[in-house]
C-alpha cells in the first residue's frame, strides 16, 4: 500500500516535471522561430548590440538637446511693448517701444515715434537689461521691465 502511494507521488512529480520541460521547450522553439536565430545566445547577442546602439543614440540626442537648449537661450523670446505719447500732446499714445530680449536680458529695443505725417524708427542695443551704448528712456525701460 505504501509503495503504491510513493509510486503515485513520484508519477505525479514526473508528470509535473515533464509538463514544465515540454512547456519550456515549446516556448524556446517559439522564441527562436520568431527571431530566426538558432540559439538563445545569438538572441542575447543581438539584444546586447541593440542596447549598445540605443545608448549611443541616446547620448547623441542628449548632446543635440543641449546644443538646442543653449541656442534657444540666445534667441529672442521675451517681448515687451510700451505705448506712449512722444510729444506730450493730446494726440493719443501712437508711439510705442518694443523690447526683444533673450534669457540673459540682452537684445534690443525698437522705438517707433509717431510724427504727424510719418513714423520714425530707432533701435538701441540692450545688454543685461541696460542700454549697451546709449542710456535708455523711461519708456524703453518700462518695455524691458514688461519683457522680463
């Protein structure tokens, strides 16, 4: 009786191990069939090569992103506009100043002064939020303050 129980236990154990081996072999065959490789080593070699390529590509992308970031900081993306009455008359605020600055608050201000029959345009360079060669007017300073 006891031997029958032991034999039944070992038979059950053998069936379970056989099922696991057959399942693993089926999975292995499916894997090598889908990848068209003969061994798992070839598959792993291909995966390692792909991983190296991806890491190289990521490093290149990081460098390009860093270059784009520094280029973006130099570009003008801060804008401030200040309207004013150039001659203090009651004509309305037809004149205006446009400030175009980068991240370092450097760039230029464009002055558009309305005169009865035309518009006069002037430009001043700005560095660190201040006039580079010429002192800024109060309207230009207000436009820069709006841009920052």
